[in-house]
C-alpha cells in the first residue's frame, strides 16, 4: 500500500502533494513502482496534529481518489470521518482506512456497512493532538489485541462482515518507542482476530530512534525508508496481509529478495490473498 498524503502538514512528506495534480502524479508513480493499493489521506495524523474540517478534507481527497480510481488503481481513503468515507467510496475508493477503528466518528462504521467497501480498523486511543497521553500499557500486545477485538465487534454489530475487515495495530498511534516494538513482536497474536492485518511502520519516529537519529525533523528519508523495508519484510513474514509505505521501491525490493529466501508459495502469496 503506497501513501498519497494530500495534506500540508503530514510529518514526513507534508506539503509536497497538497495540490491534486501533484498527488495524482505521485500516486501513479507509486503504482508504477509496485504499490497494489493507493491510500489517499487529507488529514494529517502526525503527533500534535489538529483535526481538519471534513469539507476541507473532501476538497483535498476526492479529486485524487476519483482520478486514481479512474486510472484503474485500487484506492483506499485514509479518513476518520463518515461523510468523507462515503463520498470517497462514491468516487471510487474500495477501502476505508480509519486509523481510529470507528472511534473518532460514531457514524462511520454504519456508513461503511451500507457500502460494499472494506474497512481498515486501526488501534487508537485518542486524537493526535494529545495521543501520547494515552500511551500507558502494562502489556502492549494484550491490550492492543483486546482493544482491537472490541472494534472488530463494533464493526460486526454495525453490519460489516469480518471478510470485509482489515485490522491494523496502529504503530505510533498512542504508543511510544518500545511499545511499538512489543506490538510488532506480538503481530502473530493479531492475525487470529481477522484474517487480514495491515502494518504501517513507514518513516515513523521509533525507526529513527532505532537508527540513533534525533526525533525530528526527519531529515534523512532514505535511512527511514530502508528501516521501513526491513520492518515491512518482518511484518510480512509474521503474517501481515499488507504494509503501508511512503516509498514503494525499497520495500518492494526487500520483499522480492526475502521471497527468494523463503521460496515460492510461502508468505508472499498470503500477503495479497483475500
Ligand atoms: N499511519 C499513518 C496514517 N495512516 N493508516 C493505517 N492504516 N496505518 C498506519 O499505521 C497509518 C495510517 C501516519 O501518518 P503518515 O500518513 O504520515 O504516515
């Protein structure tokens, strides 16, 4: 899954694709690089970010969703708003990617249930403005699995069958450095929840810390993209169905190389089977 952020303030690529034509061109490049899904978002979720008005969000994402879907891409929309989700599905999106797992907007799950779209349910404990206030865990894996299980139940109660759900541990969302690594180590425990799990580590701060980089700004994207390729391969090996990345080429190459090590027919075939 390639990231197409149409925002002026996303933490690692903010501001570069706020104009629709540039975002569309970027999405097409990611697709040519090998992305099988393009995730279009108009609201930054970086730590400290303020919420965006849904009308502004829709102005940003809808032309991009429409153009990429018309070009034949499988498009997901990264939104926490029911109205944006429904409008994006009408514009051609096949997946609604809600990092809040339906918690931010109480209308979203029912709205998605009324469409044919699939849904990504992310693990989330509160808005980006103060997300680290919630980063208190006794056992990160057990708590993330239990809290995501409740989102899966809520989505099912709203009328979405598990076959249309994708779970995401929400790496970086209300989790500090080591808590993210603990959740990633526990990934196999998430896989039993719903058949498909998506993992997004791309360029996140905990990778910078692992590399010994200062927290911000992200000044060496190539190093973060290499670290992302490593965690993405490990996530795929642990059973993830898809990985969400800003730069497709390094992760695609790493997955190809790892596939040779594993041999045909192992985890790579599982990553995109529905
Ligand atoms: N991370 C970001 C945004 N959307 N969606 C999913 N499903 N999983 C993630 O980990 C995730 C996401 C973080 O912001 P970015 O777009 O700048 O990477």
